C-alpha cells in the first residue's frame, strides 16, 4: 500500500538533505571545480554529455549517507541509473544528481550544484539545491514553503513586484543539450528561433545556465520566467520541481497539450508562479504555439 506524507516527515528529510548538501557534497564540488580534465563521454562520441570521477565519488557519498539514515527508501542517482531497468515507484525515492552542470564544473564556471530530491507516490515532495560557488541554497518540502539560505522565502511579495506573466515580456531558460543532431536538436533550434523572432514569441531574452536544477531554482526565486527543455532526466528536475511548486509555479510537458506529465517525462516546460491559474495557462498556450514539431525521447 502506498505510503502517505503523514507517514514520512518531509520537513525532517529536507533538513537532512540540506545538511548533506552543505556539509558533505558542497565542499567537494567547490574544491574540485576546474580540476577534472580527464572525463568520460556518457553517451557516445557524437554527444557532449560528460561524467567525471568526482560525479561518481559524490553519488557514492550521498547514497551511503542516505542508506544509513533511510534504509527502506529507494534511491535513483544519475551515475547508477540503468536504462530500461531503473524505475520510479510509489515508494519514497531519493532522486539525486550529485553534480548538476558537470560541463560547468569541468570548466570552473560557477554554475554547478548538487540537486537532491525525493518523490512520494511518484511526485516530487522534497527538493534541495546547493551551489557552493555562490553559496546559494534553495530548499523546500511539500506544504512547508521555500527557504533561501535557510530563511523562509516570501514568493508572494516577489510575484507582486514582477507583474503579469507574458511571453513577450519573459526571460526563458533554454539549453541546447548534449545531442547536437537529429530531430530533437532541430526542434529545439527551430523553437528557439520562433521564441526570439519579432513576429514570433518575441521573448525578452534567453539564458543558458548549463544546469537544469539552477535554472528551476532561479524560476522559483523569480529571476527567470520559464524553462523549456528536453533530454533531461528525473534527477535533473526532481528537486527543482518540488521547490517550484511550493512557490505556485508549474511544470507541464515541453510539447503542446501535455498538461500532465510525470517526473521522468524527459521533456518539460516549467513556469513561475503568477496571480492566477488562467494567467499561467495563457502563457503555456502561447509558449506551446512556438514549438516546432515536438520532442521525443526513449
């Protein structure tokens, strides 16, 4: 029988993950950034997604720490994932990216972070994102709001200062990803053009932070308006998804009419909180009208 949030103390788990991120993982990321010139290509010579020995080391530290505290919970990590075998169930499941933004990490660009999330009944319910380079910590658990560097974050005040959410007044997170060929890449580039064109979405601008987790954290904090991407995995978005929902934000599919998607959907459109659901839905529809074709991932 599925476990309920009443049987799992989400706030305690948020605090445990926060301590893990800040005191065990963060110092490693900060001290080793820019030092890893020997790395592996994860997905073949025609892609640019990479993994370092530090990714694997950090995941092992996270896994062993969580296993000792929560031995009955499931665990899914980027470096231990097996395609076609690893599945997200209704059980409490830690879904973590030891270092999100590995390319940034290799090049010592200060936008790599650790992203620690947890799902319950397949829904993101805890999220901790910590960037040690900026000493930026954003955390949340379902029903407990968002904390910024350990203090409650008043998102409603931020929404009031930003005004309405409109496509042609928004800054959007866009990342071309590691695969630079095929229909998905063509869809991305064509959609970017539509979003930027004066006769298209005419968005204010786009930003590529090189980290899905950091991008979603900045949407939750009101620094970005939206994020559209495909090719991501659950560990890229799980923590950020929980944080974003606690601010009234929303995650749907990257393709038109994908109103309800699961955390392992592989393509997403995330948008910030607004004054009304109608305003959010209008923005989503306007955004989807700029998507050329669709993103499809195995």
